[in-house]
C-alpha cells in the first residue's frame, strides 16, 4: 500500500537523522582564553570515540617546553588566574598521574603535557581513555581545560606541580 510505503520511508528518514549511537557521536570544543598575563590562544576539539575521547589541540603563545594539560572540574574561566576552574577533574577520587599511567589509575582529567616548540606553538592529536563527551563514562562537557606554565611531572600530588594557569577554556558541546 502506498500509504504504508510513505510511512516506512518517513520512519527511515527519522532514524537517519538521529545522531548515530546518540551518546557516542558527539563533539565538543573549548576556545582558550589567556590567563595569568599570558598571550596564549588556541582551540581544543573533542570527539567521542570508542573507549574515550579524541583530543585535538592547537595553541600559540606558549613559552617553549612542556606544559601540563588537564581537564579541570569546573567550566569556569572567570578568574584572571584560571583558579576558578577548580582542581583536576577527578570523579574516581584517585591519585594524580599521566595518561599512560602503568596502573591505569589517574584523574580522568589528567591529559599529561603539551610540548611547545621554539615559536610557542603546541599541537596534539590523541585519544584519552576513560572519559566521554556527554552521557557516557566520566563526561567532560561543561568542564574546563587548562594549560599550565610548567611541566606536569605526572607524579606529584595532587597536581603534578605544573605551576600557574596560562589559559583556560570551557568545554562546550557542538552540533557539527
Ligand atoms: Cu591543570
Ligand atoms: Zn591530576
């Protein structure tokens, strides 16, 4: 019957227009805001992938060298020093470590370090396990991302001794 065929076609269209696997096909983005008197700018893109989140960073204006890079608890970049973003995102109430922690234990927000070259540029493209964008394990949407002045030693508690906060961004879900 013609009517049924139209109904089926409409249902198929409706199914196609839903995000595939709803909770696991989301992207997010954080635009970095300079803090603590720095000139750091950049963007962090997040993509939900199997078992984690792919993170792509492009940042400029950094001192050459290694810089601690974390997801912090609060999506609040209002303070001039970035402290408003709170501590490391740590829903599992575990110890600070790095993303390649041999025990697998780390703060969910422990993303390790970014390496800035002699021109002050840093980029990164890697998958971090144990987090999701929204609706999965340890969701990061609405939280903050911070790049620090110093290197995260991946062991000092509770912050990796990474120093001040050079830039802060709020992680917001995007529709693209
Ligand atoms: Cu941090
Ligand atoms: Zn940490």
